[in-house]
C-alpha cells in the first residue's frame, strides 16, 4: 500500500517510477503522466509517446519540433 504523489489516493496496486535519482509513486498511469510526462514545447500537450527532444525541449512530434526549431529539427524523424 502506497500513496499516490499526485492525488493522494492509497492503492494496493500503486507503482513507482524511477527517474534519475528520484522515485515517484502513483496509483494510475493518468496520475503518472500528469507528474512525469514532459509537455510539448509547441502545442502544450503531454508527451506520452517517444516524442522528440530538440535543444533540451520536448515535442510531441517532429511537426511541432520543426515549427519551433526549424533548422535544428529539419532532419528529425517522426516516431509517431
Ligand atoms: Zn493518483
Ligand atoms: Zn505538439
């Protein structure tokens, strides 16, 4: 039994996500996404797939990366 970092729910099937040196506890993937998933630097949606990282910023897709960083992201392949 552990308590969710986001909503405070105590749940027997809670799980941990380890990122670098910190550990986060969640009761659901929805809470985990809210806390852990990066936000697209262009459209602001949550990046829950592979996404694209350009110049230290995350984007949900190559299209968004190209809008913000047209030169850097010119050759970024779209995983989506
Ligand atoms: Zn929760
Ligand atoms: Zn986007």
